[in-house]
C-alpha cells in the first residue's frame, strides 16, 4: 500500500523483515528483467551458444564459490544457503535440459529462462509456503547465469552506506553489502522466510520487504526511512517525520547499548544449565521491545487484549492481520497465541448473564466452548497465521479432560476446513494448555501426554489453589504464588512434562519475580516468559545462580509449611507484590 502526501512524501507499507530503523539515501538496484527471445539458432551457431552457456555457468559457479569463501568469515547460515545455489546451478538434470534446448536451436538465454520457468512453476504450485519461497533461490541463480551470459555483473560498491532498494536480494549480495555497511534494505518480493531476510536479521540490518514496484517508485539518492519494526518505508520524508525517526533511531541505539551487554549472552546458569527466555506481549509493538532485548520467542500473547482494544469480537480477517503482525515481527522466533481468555475480570461481552462469581464462571476455555462460533473463528485466524511455522496455540483455564479433547477436535475441524479452502497453514501447529487451575496441575500427567507443551499460569494457579480472588485487596495477604501448595503444584506439573518429554514454561508473574528465579530453576523449569522490560534482568539473575545450589534450595523449600517459611528459605522476606527486582 502506498500513500502520497501533498509534500511529495511517499509512505509505503510492506512486511517487517528485520527490526530496526535505517535512514539514508536510496541505492536502487535494478536488473534488466530478462525476457524470452523467440529466435531460432542456425546450425553453426549451436556450438558457440553451448560454449557461451558453459562459460556463463562456470562464471556463476565461481562467483558462488567465492561468496562461500567470504561467508566463512560472516555466517555459517550463509554458507549452506549459497551451497544450495551451487547445487541448483550444477544440477545435472537442469543443465542437461538447458543443453538439450540449445542443441535444438534455442538461444542460451531463452533455454535458461524456459528451463528455470518449468521449475519455478512447479514450486509456485506447491501448497507449502516454504517451498514456494524457494522460487526465489531459482530466480537468483537464473539471474546470475543470465547476467553472466550478458557479461554483466552487479556493482555492489555503489551500495555502500545507503539503503538498497531492489527486486530481491541474494544472500551473496548481502555479504558484499554488509561489508560496505549498507544501512537497510527494501525489496519488492521475498517472503519473511527468504534467506536474505534471515541474513538481514542475522546481520542486524533493518529490512522491509514486499513493497510492490519499489524500484520504479523510489529514485536513487532520494532520502528513505526504513522502519523494520512496523514494515514502513518513507521516501522523501517531511522534516518533522525525519526528525521523529532520527530520534527513534537514536533511542533504539541507546536502548540497545544500555542493555547490549547481555542481549547476545546465553541464558545459562553458572554451572551451564540453559534456559529459554520468552516474552509476554499484549500487542504487536511490544514484540519489538522483546526482540531488542534478545528474547527467544513470545511465550504468551494475551489475545483477549485485541478484544479490549476494539471492544468487540473481530472478524477472522481482522484477527489474522493482528496475529500476523505479531508473528511476522517475531519471525523466526516462535509465538504462542493463547485463545481468548474472556470472562472473570477480563472482557465480558457475550457472557449471557450476570455471574455472582465470575472467576469461577464462564471463563477461558469454558466460554470458548460455549461460543464455538467465536472459538472456531479464532482457531482459523491463528491457523492462517501459522503458515510460516512459528505459531503455537495455547488453551486457557483448562480444568477438565473433556474441555481439552473438545478443543482439540475443534482445531482438527478448522484444519480440515482451511485445507478444503486451500488455505496455507501449519498442519503440525503445536497445541498446549495453560496449567492455571489445581485440577490441571493434578491431572498434568494425563494432559501432558495429549498436548505438545504446558505453560504454568501462576497468577490463576495461586488464585484458584488458595481460593483467593487475585483482584481483591481484602485477601491480598493470602494471595501469593510462593505458598507451598502452589509451589508443589508447579513441581508436579514440571515432573509431568518431564515424564511426557514435552516443554513446560512459567508465564505467570512469578516468572519475572526476583525472589522466585532460584526456586524455578531448582524445580527444573527450562523456559520462562515475562514482560519485555524484565527480560534482561531475569537473564542477569539466571546467569548469576548455580543450578546445583538451586536444587538444594528447592529441597529446603519442599519442607516448608507456610509462605513465610518459603520466603525465609529464599532469603527474602519481602512479598513479591512489593516489587524487589534486582538491578542489572
Ligand atoms: C496466569 O494466570 O498466570 C496467566 C499468565 O494468565 P493471566 O494473567 O492472563 O490470567
Ligand atoms: Mg490466567
């Protein structure tokens, strides 16, 4: 989508492919689009044409092999990517088919284009989006062979310190551009799975893809802003917009700098036990902050926040757009969408009448099963979002096996519907449940054998275990997830997941609480999901504890009879609601 303002500023919306802000002059990389020539060769021209093709193929392979050498210093991902190009270029079936065409009198360029077209058409027809995106690999190799046939190679030098605008960008271009300190990328095509996008993220270079006709619309040397968080490209910005983005760019750099020391560090205890750190988010923009802080995925998207935001149940398309925004910003990191947890103190539209005791009423999965129309729409929207294979679905407030089984059946029904409609989705999309009722924790061994992952919601697990309204100040002194009963349920859940061989995380507030880290590590939790600003502090704490000490600590906690005793063992008498975060 393009908007042209009266000041000649163009604002274009594409797909955010690599986070960050880049501001600079455009370098438009236009390659002649090769077209099929109808000519037929004379008999004597055939050997010349065969030799020309052999030389071009040789030059292409040499260029690719040189790029592999360059890649050895940069990224191992790139090596395998370029190796896959070499495989395409040297595929004997493909090359002998091209040679066969030339021998029949077809000029080399036409033979190359026609043969690659056959393969591209097959890939385009694939249901699997990953396979479809491989069309670009074929296109890159084809463009290179054609360029070599025309004795024309791209001049990378001009791209230094600028924003590259191109139809597509190959990984080997990326390597050269990185060396020249290219500021950002804008491309016309390219899925977020494309190798070049993976590289842009690896190299930390902001990129927006999928801007149609970018190479026609954007002129070389014009000032361009690339907002790789939102997927926006602004050409010839007005002064105010430019200043706003200069400030945003500076803030991003400063923020990264402050937290930078820990961002790239592993989340490993002193004795080498690795944990996964994910983020809880309520909106697409929060994903950016989480990624900047180096999270390893989004462990909880509270999708009911979309309902709160728009005040009604959205259509499948509206939901899909919101979920995609989140999943694409996080890609390739996994994102766990929790189905609407409506009811209780949250969004209440659609609850048929006033409930005396809403926290124990039609909440979470109970409401979703009561309104299968709303639930199925959401499942379909999340499945639609799953095509890139980085999406998981999580069920809130499960307390009976029947709820889980009916929900699973509805997911299968939605998959069948989408498959029938020819919609692309991940047929293996992982399904998990939240353990936030005592029933779910006690039944965890059964549930764990029927799902792909568990996630412990300590906020509600405490509320329901202690029969204490989490929002009621009058009983706030009782509401504490550090109560031994809650801790035991957490430990039972972790054990059930371990036995079933599935991952288990904690996504309730306890995950980010300073006093709880050692206990959770000692219990055997390997994944924690917290709000983005807590990520680095939590990483800092994990890196400063020893797993062996934590295990010893948990042995002592298992002897505790009261919340106060638990805090005493943890060396902190401070209630977690009073805060108490340590500083980085
Ligand atoms: C929880 O209950 O711990 C949880 C993460 O879910 P929510 O806070 O959204 O109820
Ligand atoms: Mg909850």
